[in-house]
C-alpha cells in the first residue's frame, strides 16, 4: 500500500519562500517591475511556508 505524502512533507518554509521569490522575480521581469514582483513573491512564500509548517505540526 502506498503512503500518502502531502506537500508539507517535502517543502520547508525556506524552500517555499525561495521558490515563490524566484517566481515573483520572473513575473516582475515580465511586467517590468522586479522589486514589486519580488515583494509579492516573498509575501506569498511566507504565507505558504507558514501554512505548510502548521500542517506539519498538526500531523505530529
């Protein structure tokens, strides 16, 4: 039988912030506003990372 793994098993808060920041930089480059894209990406990464960390704590 396969164990079901959630995203929170593989991604920690730092990874979520880094990946979302990179995505924000890419979107900022597309829309010609790197700083705004970086800020939005990091904000999304922080929220996503916090939610993932809460899921990890609930499982334990």
